[in-house]
C-alpha cells in the first residue's frame, strides 16, 4: 500500500490517480475529506500534527511526502513524519523537495528542506528525492483576475525559468515509488523551456482566444500576495529566484526524460488541460 500526502493538490491528485490506475492500493491523505478515485482510501490528517498521520500509515510500504507551506516554518518538525513512517513499517519514502536546496542552499526555507532530506537519508529507509523548480500550476493564482478582468499580475514579467508541469512531477514520483532502480536518486525536475510570466500570459490568451493584459507587480506587492499562502521566509526565497535566476536555475534538466523516457511537457500543455479555470 502506498500513502500519498497532499493528495488533493496539483501533484498529489495526478499521482493518486496514476497509482490507482496502475493497480496499486493507495491511501490518500489530506486535511479535508474529498472525493477520490474508485478504490482509493482517504484519511483526513494534518501533517503539522504528525501523530494524526499514524492511521494512514498502517500497513503502508511506501510514502509520498509533500510538505505544505506551513511545514517550512521555523517551529515545524517535518522530520518527525519520517520517524513515524519508519516506526510504522514504511520501507520507502519519496520526498518532494525543492530545486533551491541545491541552487540556493542558504535560503531559510532551503536550509529547513535540506534538514528533512538529511533526515530521510539517515533513516535507513529506501528513498528518492525530487527537486522541482517553479510549478506551471502557480499560474492558477491568475485564474480569477483573468476571468474577471482579463488581466495577469506578476512580478519580474520578463524574467523566465523553466517551469515544470505538476503532472510530470507526479509521473516521476510514481516511477520512484514503484521502481527500485530509482532508490537513492535525487532528481531535478524542470520543464523543457525557459518561459517568462509575460509569455505565460500570452499562452493563456492564445488558449482562450481573447486578450489577456499583463500588469507587472513590484517585489513588495508580490510578497504581500504570496504571504497569504506561505511563510514570509519561503516567499522571500522564491522571489529571490524568480527575480534573478542563476545559471543552475535556468538549466533545462534531463531528469524527467531520464526517468520517464519522454520529454517534459511544455507550459502550453498544462494550459490546454486547465484552460477552463481561466474562462
């Protein structure tokens, strides 16, 4: 049995579906009860309280661990989840980490994530670590203003990074959960192209068949918006990257293709699948 945390999110949802379609027994974990694919067990738990995860881990062999924004806060202890999994008999953990652990190792949120990676390596479990860059699905923050006003607002409009499709992250995670060959792997996951926020807005406009105006936010304006959802430290670390990506953050990684045997999906593919959110 495989446990998927963050099962209702942009990575967890397609991962849960892919594992279920592969015939695996899956326990999906999220804070609130929601509809799941046929045959998938759901357990409501809050990873900020690791003990609440114990019922989901009963009988589990593998765990996909996705840490939400509040688990990056200084007082959080996400490594306790790894200890709980090991004590419960889990043999394999696939951790969704961050590209910034390698490219910005001194950022506060990256130091915290490195601590979790190190705890996993020292746990005695089989493991794999996924380090994605920016998510294509971050563009969902623009859905309401696109629907209401035909506008995208973002900082650093002409600075691009190779955003990755969450479905590619999910497919790599499934491979790592199911295939022993990926044990001990650390995979950097990016899309196939560097794309700027302004260009992303143009892709959305093309898919809609109607104009979308781009409004550039200041860094301070963007931070105010981001801290509604994530701790300030994580917002600052993210803004540092998207304002001035370094060469490692602009690199198109071969790891999606290495694991899946196909190229990563471009941003336009993600938009085509999610365009109804912008209508």
